[in-house]
C-alpha cells in the first residue's frame, strides 16, 4: 500500500536511571486508494524499536482493514487513523530509532535519543 506518514518526531527522553519502561503514544495517520481499502483487504503494520546495538524488537504488530465511507469519491484517498501506546524497556543511553512499516514497506524512521539528566 503506498501510504504516507504525515509527520513524526521525538527529540529526546531524559531518564535518570536505567533500565526503565517507557511509554510512547503514537498517532498513525495513513492514506490509501479506494482499492487498497476495499472490503476484505487486510493490511499489516509493525512498529519496531531499534536500540543501540544489533537487535530490534517488535514493539507492536497489528492488522487493520478500513473501508471507504459510503458515497466516497474514488478519486480521493481514504484515511486510516490508528492510536497506539507502545511500552518498551530502555536499557542503554544513546540513539534509538522507532521504525514504522505497513505491508512490509518502511514509512518512517523516528529518531530519539535517550539521555542521562
């Protein structure tokens, strides 16, 4: 699905001690064609947190299927909005990355830095 992620950004998290659990609130706003959101078409979204080091953990993975509202003009994109709460354990200071994928295609990299106060 050729979707667009409107905007994303987190600058820094200031955490006094590690390890600790952090909650991120994300609003995922996607758009697609009427065909991409036809009845029965299922999409898969994955949000990864990449910490310093070689491993990436899936923070959340979910399927969604939205349908264009009645009377929707097929020339216009269909919106799909999802609110997410991500809980993850932070074990290291330094750069982290939140990666957003829909149907296997990367939509965004959201950088953030975990700093010590």
